[in-house]
C-alpha cells in the first residue's frame, strides 16, 4: 500500500470514529463504552494534541542536531542539566500521557539517554502547573503540594534508576558515538531553530488550554478566554517561519518524518483506548470492572488499597485535568488520601495506550521496568502520605 493510500485510510478511520453516531447503538455495555471512549478520544485529543505533537517530533528528528541531543541528553551528558531540564518539562508542555509519546520517541531516537528520556516521559504529563493548582484548589493544598513535589522527584528518580538498571545496554548504545566530534550545526542558527520549536509548542499548549474549575478564575480563566487568539497567533508565526526559513525539500522531509511517527503510534493508541474502554469504561460509565469495586478497594491506607489505586491509575486513561474531578468523586465515596496521591502520581503519566507505544520505542523489558517503577513508587508515596496526613 502506497503512503498516500495509508494516509487516506487513516483519515477515513479518524473521520468515521469522530462522527460516529452513538445514538444508533441501543446497548449500553463495555463494548459501547469502548466505542464511546474512542470517539471521545478522536474528538478531544487527535487534531489539537497528537497532530501538533507529531509535527514537533518530526521536527526534532529532522532539524535538531544529533550532536546537540547527544551532548545535552546523551549517556555522557551532564547529569544535573539533563535530568534538571527533563524533570520540569511538563510545566511548559502541559500534555497528557499520550501526547508526550511522539516527542519522547523523537528525542530518544535522536540519541537521548534512556534516563533523561524516561524522566521527560514521566514529567511531561505529570508536572502540569494548571493540574497541580486545580488539585490544590479542589482536593486540598496537601494533595496539591504532595503531587508537585512527588512528580518532580519521581521523574528524576525513575530516570536515574532506568539508567542504572540498563547501564550496560546504554553504554553499548552510545559506544559508537564520538561525543566530541558530532556535528552540532544545521542550516539555521540555534535561535532560529529554538523559535521554530517554541511557536509549535506554544500552539500545542494554548490550543489545549482547559477551562479552569468554576467561572472567572483570574489569570487562568482570562487565558482560557483568549486561548484561540494566542494559539492562532502562534500558528501564523509558524507559517511565516516555514515560508521564510525552510526549503521545500526540508518541509517534505519534515512531513515524512511526522507521518512516520503517526504510523507508529496511532494504531497502538487506538487499540489501547478500546481495551481501556472495555475494562474501565469512561468517567461516570461502567466497563467490565465496575466503579463500585474500585471505590471499595481504595478506602483506608493499606498496602493493597494504595497498590490498587496505582495500578488502576496506570491502566486508565486520564485526559489532562480530568483526574481531578474523578478523584473528587472517589474521595467523596470514601477513598483514602494515600491512595488518592498514588493514583495522582501514576495516573496522568501512564495509561494502557501509553504503555503499548512505549514498548514499540524502547522494548518490552524497559517498558515493564518503567511501569513497575512508577507503580511501586506511587504506592510507597501513597502509604507515606497517608501516614503523614493521618
């Protein structure tokens, strides 16, 4: 099948899911929830989240110097700089666990070390400033502060552990790279490339700026009110940059690279979303695992309740900010504060669709270890937080 045929097929599938008339289905069961979740995902996360992320990832793979990635994020890079930047990246991106995947794939394939790359993978969706502020306002300042501190610490610790566990493989992966002689210069200057990526990230952030809880929420509410003006301003700036600074051959190479990430990631995400819908349903709707069972299993502050909350969070898909109202309902139903933090630390950074894509990038063993590290650390943090808060 030719590439234009694959692209046409992908577009047809997307449009079919996007405009799927759910009203024609009379049944309401886990199969329906899988279909409904897929339609919701197509409407809320493909055009404004994933598509810009694919183009950012494609730009990284084509226009970011291999030497720059190796120097700042490779196995021999300065650890404080590499992990410091990766651990706070989510404050800028404010993406969900699936939108971060193309960017993670791009920097890893470009030569970033496993440690900084996985630190970025965790921090991207976990350290969302607006989500942390909403957590503090809606769920209490204790959970808000614990989530912020835990997310930053998690990203660094998980990245370092991934690096140490797979140290031998990382050395072999970087052994063929001449660290001192890799070319760092492209056709454009560093400020020009930085501006190119900044306007793409700007569009991604503002196009997906969510409405704060309640009405008239100061700065956050004001930004939400003007989000489309700002987003289209970034888009116009991007078009001007592309027209003035990029050759047609470069734009074609960028498009091909972005399409390559889409081909790799979209099918896995679709499968993962459908499976997650069958198992867990949507917020307010039932999958094979009833919400009553989840509510009954996360009370108190036992090892099992925290572990269960971490595992449910790791499997369930949370769009940015949706974890807050979901947890508000669970806390009202008797969920303990420890399991609530465990779910907050595991949920936004992981999901079943997310795991499938990570496996395609770094392999099964590394994915299993990464998931286990997130779940174990979230569980331990939940227990500790439950003890501290009583």
